C-alpha cells in the first residue's frame, strides 16, 4: 500500500479521534504521558539527567568551564544550550550539523531557563570582565516519540538542579580551583507544557503521530511563582484568542503539578 495512502488514512483516523476528545494512545486531551527522571547518569558531566516522557527519551548533560563573559554582561556567567538529534532516535533524523528543528528546540529550552532567571548568573562571575563560569547545556534526543520540547526542558532543568561546580578563589588576579564542589545558585524552576492544535482541539503533550497531523503547536513556560515567562508557537496553523487563553490557563495549573510531583523529589534529595 502506498505510503501516502497510509498517511491519509492515519491522518483522518487521528483527527476523527480528536474530534471526539479521544487520542491514539487512549489518553484524554489534557492528559500527560508518564514521566520518569533520573539524575546523575553521566559521570564526567557536572550535572546530568535522563527524562522519559511516554516513549520519548532525552538525556541532558551540563558541562561547566571557566571562560570570558559577554561584553554586554561583564559581571554575569553564561548559559548556552545546544540540541543534537541522534540518528538512531528517529528515521527522520540525519547525521550532520543541527537543522532548524534542533536549533528551535535548543532556543526554546534556553529561553525558558533564561527568562525565568533559573540560575543567578551574577553569582557565576569570578573576576568581573575577565573570568566567569560558562554552562554548556547539551541536549541529546535518544528516542523521538513526540513532544521533544517538554522532555528536553524537563531534562535540562533537572540537570541544572543537580549540577555542581568547583569552588574557586582569586589570588593575585589568578583563579584557583579548589577540590570542593558546590551547587549552582538556583533562583527558579521553569516548567514547560506543549499543546498541539488539531482542527479545533488542543492536545496536551502530543505524541509523534499527533505532531505529524497537527495544524500548529504552542509551548508555554511558567516559573515557580506562576509567572508566564516564555511562549513559542510553531508550524503554520493559527491559534484563536480562545485557544491561547485555554492553553495558558491549563499550563498554569499543570506545570505546577509537574513541578510538585517530579521536581520536588529532586530538590529534597539534593538537600539531604
């Protein structure tokens, strides 16, 4: 049977289910797939986490290095995010430099972390104008089964929460790295929630099959104080004002639940 015919049948089937507020994997429109978070899985990284969201699997490693600050923020450390789509994760991924999707993913994750001011970057300054800590947040897609945005964001946040960097001292203008390791100065915990719009319905945490037929996508990020700190719309379809209000309201409630259920245990473990 031709692939285009299979695709057309699948599209009609998914849209038909969604119109009746049902989904391929038997979830409701506002149900999130099961989440598991494992921290400290990469021994040589300063911080790491593996997140499983349904069948989507993402690993994030954080590497801390001392470098030069940006000229416009001479007293602040630096966070930079990058995403790599490993070919074994999906038949649609190809080896080579990051494509537009990988760049968008990294930027959305970066924006949530940056706009929420999750890490106090000024406390990562060692010598103003000269030396600061630079945090490289590397996202690796291990298995793509949909909604890479939320899985990657959750993995990046979890990895940063468990990241430890060496304590430093400055003697005669030179940086001395000590044996002691200290956690990052954390101010906030951003959580993202992604919706796919299929016809006139919004589906939380879309799987890959739903992403293949969706009209558009919106990712919303809330911080620990229930402030909306970032939003990203993707694909060509349109969202109505009502769609946006609905997504914002759902995201405010559901990101809080995700934070309490999955991030709080990580914080308690770090404190203990």
